[in-house]
C-alpha cells in the first residue's frame, strides 16, 4: 500500500484554535478537510508537512446561510450537501448540479467546498507517486527543474 | 526432450500407452443426472462464497497478519533499460527497524511459467528491463521504514537505449532487451500453413486486405497482489499468495529458493479478481519467502496499485494484417495472417500467446486454407501475458471485422455469411483441432432474434448501427504447462456420519465460481443441501493438485474430477442401501436430503445422513478420490497440441451503438450475448461470466489503453503514462451498456453434465461487434483500438463517411431485393475483385 509520511496531528474545534494551530509552524503545515485530495497527495509525497491540521471538526465552518446580500457557504459544506440543499438548488441550480457531478457519492460525502476551491490537483505529471515522478526526472512543480505538459510535441515547458 | 514447440514428456517418465490414465466411463455418460432429473444443477443457486464476500468476512491475503510479521517493499528501476553497475545497501541496512535486504545475487535462479522460456529473476541481477523492474527488496518493522530504506539504497545504473515498439525491436537486434532471446529481440516466431492459401484466395470473388492494431490493456483486478512468506524453525515454508496458480507457484518457489517441494506449502486465500494477471509467479512471492528465510519472521509484501501496473502480464498489443477471400455465395476461401506481438520485457506465457494468436481462429467458421505467421518481440515495457481470452481476442477482432468487410463486398448480410460458413459439430478444423459440441448457429440465431437484427441492420438513421461477431474458445488446454502424464485435476471427497461432505481440491476460485461448481456437483450426486458441503481449495498441503485457474479449465476439468469422486462415493452409499432394501443400486435415489428406492419410495426411505451412516458401517470410513485427464488430442505437427482442448465454447454478439458524427463519441447502447456453455451448471453464474466478459471487451473497445511516454529530456522512453486507476480509465457501472445474456446449451459429451467454459469466450466478440456496429452507424471502419472520440473523429474526417454509409446500405438492400450482388471497390481502401 502507499504509505502516509509521518507527521503531527492537530484537531481544532474552533476557528480560533485553527488559526492558532496554523500559525504554530508556518510553511510546514497542511490543512485537511475531507482529505479526498490532501491524503492522496500526502501518499504521493507532494506534501511533507510537519503538522497536519484537520479542520473537519470546526462547526463554525459548516453552514449554508441564505441572507439579504446573497448565499453564504461555509468552507466545510460537503459537495453532497451542496448538491441537495434546497436553497442552492433553487437559487444556484448550476452550482448544485456541478457539485453533484463531481466523482462518486463517497467522495462527495467527504469532499468539501473549501477543499474543492483549494485543490492541489494539477496534471498527470504532478499528481503521481514519488517513484513515478523520480522516473520522470521530476517536474518543476515538485522536486525538479523542468516543467512538463501533456502535448508531447512541445513537451518541455508548461 | 524437444527444446521448442510442443512440450514433450521425457521418454523415461512416460507410462506405456496401455497403462495411461483413461477417465472412467459412467453409466449414462457424464451428461446425465444421477437421478431422473437435476435437483441442483441448472438451478439459479447462490455462489458458495458470495455472502462472505459481501459481508466483509472473506479473508484476502492482505487481511492476514501473523505475529511478529515484517513488511517488505521492492525497489524498482526508474529506467526502462539499464545495466546495474553496483548496488550499495549499507545505508539502508543501518536504518533502525530494517531486518534484511535482498538484491539479485541472493535469488539468481531463473524462472518462468513456461519451462522452455525461463528468463526472469526475482530481482534483476545485471540489467533492468522496464521502468518498474524490481532490483532490491527490504524487510522492515513497518512499510514506512521499508520505504525509507529503499530511498537509501544506492544503485549505480548505466542506461541503455530503450526499445519500446515492435518496429524498434525488429530494427535494432543489436540492442538486446532480453539476453535469453536466441535471435535479436525475437521472443517467439511461429509460421504454420494448412492447405494452399494462395490457390484458395485465387478462387475468391472478393478479397479484403487490411491492417489492424490492437492496443494493450491491463487486468485491473480490485485486489492488488499480496504475499506472505512464513519460514519456520523446522525449515518449512508457508506462502500465502493472491495467486490463481498455486501449483505452478509451488514448483517455482522450490526452484528459485532451493527448497524441496515437500517443504513448501502454498495457500491461496480468497482472491479479489485476477483475470489472468495472477497466473504466474511474481517477484513479491519469492522475495517475501526469501526475506522470511533470512529473518525467521513472517514477511508480507503488498503491491501498490502502481506496482500492479508494472507486474502487468496484460493483453499484448498486436499488429495484425489479414488477407481473406470470399466467394459470391458467401463461402470463405483462404485466410492469410501476419501478426506482430509486443511482448514487453519477458516471456511469460509468450510462447503460447504466439501460437494462440493463430491457432484459435479456425472455428466456428470453415476455412479452406489458412496460414499465419506470428512474431512476438521483446520491448522495454512491463511484460505482457494472459488476459481473459489469452492470445485470441486480438486476432478475433481483426478477423470478425474482415468477415464484415467481405460480407459488405458481396452485399450479403453478415449473419448470413457466418451461418453459411459454419464449421459443424463433431468435426475437425483446418489445423486439426477436434471440435465436438458446437452451438454456434443457435447463438447466431438467438442474437439475431433478440436484437431485432433484420429490422435494424443497414436500416437505422445515420449515427445508429448494429454489428455482429462470433467466436470460439477453449475449455482448458489439453496439456499441462510442464510435460507430465499425471492428472490435470484431482479431488478428494470426505463424507461422514455427521451428514456433511468436504471437498478437497487444488482448484483456484478467483471469483469465477470454481468452489461453487465443486459444491453443486457434490450436492447433486449425494442429495445434499449446498450448505452442507465445505470446499477446501488451493492449499497445497491439504488439496490434491489442480493446475489452477487459467485457459477456462476449471469447470470442465475440476468438474469432471469432482464428478468422478462424487459418483464413486454415491455408488458406495447406493450399494449399501440396495443391500438393505434388496434392490439394485441404480434404483436408489439420493436427492433433497432423502435417500429412497424408486420402487417403493414411501417405505424404502431414510435421510441421506442415515444412509451415509449405513454406508460407513458397511464400507468403513468414507472417502473417495476423483481425477481428470484429457484425451490425447491435437494436430500432428510441431505446435499442433497448442490450442487443443477437450471442448470448445462458442459465442455470438450483436452490439447496438449510437454515435455522434460531430464529435466521434461512440455510446454502446446494448450488447446481446449468446453463449454456448454446454450446460449451465448455475445459470446465474454463467450469466455473470457472460456479462463480465462482454463488459471487459467493451472496456477494451472504447476505454482502455496501456500507454507509455516517449523519450524526453529528463527521462527515457517507456515510462507508463499513468499507472493508477485515475489515469487508466476502466468503465464503471454508469458507463456500461445494457447487457442481455442468452445461454445456449449444446450439452458436451465430455463435460461434467455437458458443461463447457463460460469465463473467457464471451469476451471475444464484443470488440468486433462494436467496430462493425460503428460501420453500420457511420460508414467508417475502426481498425485500431480503442474507438475513442479522437480516433473516430479522425476517421470521419479522413473520408466521405456518409457516402460510404449510403453505399453499404444500397448493397444489402440490392441483395435483399434479389439484385445481383456486386463486388465493386469496397470502402476504406479494401480491395475487392
Ligand atoms: C476521483 C475524483 C474526481 C473528482 N472530480 C472532480 C470534478 O469533476 N470537478 C471538480 O471540481 N473536482 C473534482 N474532484 C475534486 C474534489 O472536488 C475534491 O477532492 C474535494 O472537493 C476536496 O475537498 P476535501 O474536503 O476532501 O479537501 P482536502 O483533500 O481536505 O483538501 C484539499 C486541498 O485544499 C486545502 N484546503 C481544504 N480546506 C481548506 C480550507 N478550508 N482552507 C484552506 N485550504 C483548504 C488543503 O490544504 C488541500 O491542499 C475530484 C476528486 C476526486 C478524488
């Protein structure tokens, strides 16, 4: 199995605690919400943080609020909630539809809106295992000097 | 011992002909029910292991955790082709928690599934031959430590230019991928000719010559390979492995590890899919065992999904050129094939693949003359091997498209062409394969009717189409992979006063249902409930040898062995009852938990449990053995036994597609699958295999592509495009078309109750049926896989598709209205005379 690297683990309950945890080790910290993107990336050694801050338990970020000035969505709203929320479906049907089309039901149950917006999925050269990237000769975005892109004819720069 | 071609048994180990094993003949033959009618066979029963799987109780290899177990990891080459100058493991060994490290020198013995082509080492000693080839192994306290240790192993490589295509392999014999190749990069070459092909082609009214490309694909089983080696203080090795060939693994472990076979036990836990991808030994099995021998602790190695892509042994890419002729009345004349096969870095089953690419084409159609010339080459890519429908899916695709083109050229319905060339039953093919039962015409008729073919073919609006294809496949190979005259399958059956039966058999259930088949047969013969039978399988200490789950042999061969054992035991029970009741043993019925005489069933009757007790008192402890050995078959020429099978299955598909002429996107709406499996021992299980096969063929037709990156600054050629299930796309249930399975039962005289295979045959026609349907829909011929939007779009742009489409319709309609069929110049560059 692909292993996770070793790291320390914080589970804040409030936004305040979260900010405190994040400022603890700037530059060596990774936020994880649903983990559908962050966990594979950890396994691929794209991130090697000293501290992982799991924000899944921060209640304050789990809301859908219909207000005068528009719809407010918390970062921890899951894609499944977004897809089935009556107000989102009524007022922003394309958003609800898009959320409902992402991946499969399990991933939509875990995946959050915040995570979707801050996603670190880039391309088939980057989102690969450490071994595969070493065989590629690495890439500018992680561990390497050259940048790759998909078109083979102009393969060197992206 | 002959060195190549037909495996021959050394003369000093041959039994005199008159003493050879001949399967026993049972009264009424193998096909008849033991009582007047079937009680279990043919009924829609559950698979015996199903509930354990869906409730999470089944124990897979990775579920096994032994006390003090270490974890192993393999270091893999980042280069497609590189000499290994040196390996320095000192830094890795110094890491706390690391217990042992192996390199190629620790396991130098060569192995390979085919005894004539042993060209692999557990770890590369001198040279790595593809990106991902294993070069070192570590055992450590945890996977994480083992991984850390791998990073500290220093390998000095000297890269060599990589050969990544068939043409490069042929053009550069001086760059040798595999040193065991006798000549350049040729893995195997076979040239066979039956009849006078040129003379037959001369007689044709139309000939078609075309080249096809079959892209490689991989099995993608849900469960990655996993093995646990456990070497104990007495010098005894137990290896648990997710294999589908425990017996062959057992032999190769002994060879590579230098242990006597009687000191090795191989156990196959529940396997989560294999499809041919686990039908030979792999690096992890040898390394887990050796690391356990060095450390005295159990060692587990579990492949990552990426490593499963490197272990591969999937479908060979093939370039196939066919020249085929037809007469105006629809009779096929000569068939000429030239085939190039991309084998990857090692031989695997390649010798057989190369023969199969030609040998298995000769039914269900009559051929007047046939020639094939097949060459398998080595390239610096993961090794190809047997994937469901081994060796014959690719040529079948090409040939069934050829038939479609020929039908088009003479203006005849392609189902009619297939019907007219039907080979027949109880006959021989042009290459001397013995064919017995053959339900192919019924298969054709079934899909023709179910799909409403006559109303659809060449009659639907542009973008909509139907296509047909047929095929045949083996029910097991007639000969073992290594020459010997012992049974191909053995069963031991235990029965006692508890009323419970236990079947012991080396058979390997990989999800296809061989455990269930064993249970159904025992239940039928002894009158037991399926739940009263335990199946103990694929454990070399406990079970008699069965060769394993490959070439669709289990139902046929294991089934026959089990029938043999069960009937022997049934006879003992029946005789005891006959003695008690003063009737004949034939008059005793064992069914539904009750034993009775047919003469006076009300009076002369008892539970089967009481009957077993009576038999135990009469005969002593109850048990029996059964076995199966196929008859000697095959053509009298070198390689003539390869492709010989005691029975062949037959399939026909009709596929219906809807294509978008703007984008080239092909949606397969439905596939009708009719398959002659002899007799369906359990129709649900057969339908499952038919659907699974059709699905897998559809996946190869539309989705799958095993691609490698070309050379670029930073890396050489031969890096897998994306070894994950995110980048390598297999269809999900949402992508899968509607599938309709129609079972055809020809009742084979030699199969258990008449059964033949159903696990691989129904895959074959999927691909050509879809290709032919695309022609019906769009007027373009898809001769290259997969039929994805870019390819179909390019085809649409490269010709006047619409005009070709109209011409094809006109042809068939003319023929239908009795007009003279005209064989004019046919579409897509094919020639007609
Ligand atoms: C198979 C598959 C298919 C997919 N298909 C699609 C698709 O079709 N369209 C699409 O748009 N997406 C797609 N996705 C992406 C999916 O939407 C995201 O994986 C998911 O929304 C991420 O949410 P998460 O909570 O799991 O994020 P995580 O994995 O926890 O985090 C993802 C990233 O965002 C950061 N992050 C998360 N939350 C916050 C926050 N509150 N503040 C700051 N940073 C944060 C993390 O540090 C991390 O870098 C797919 C993903 C998968 C696995």
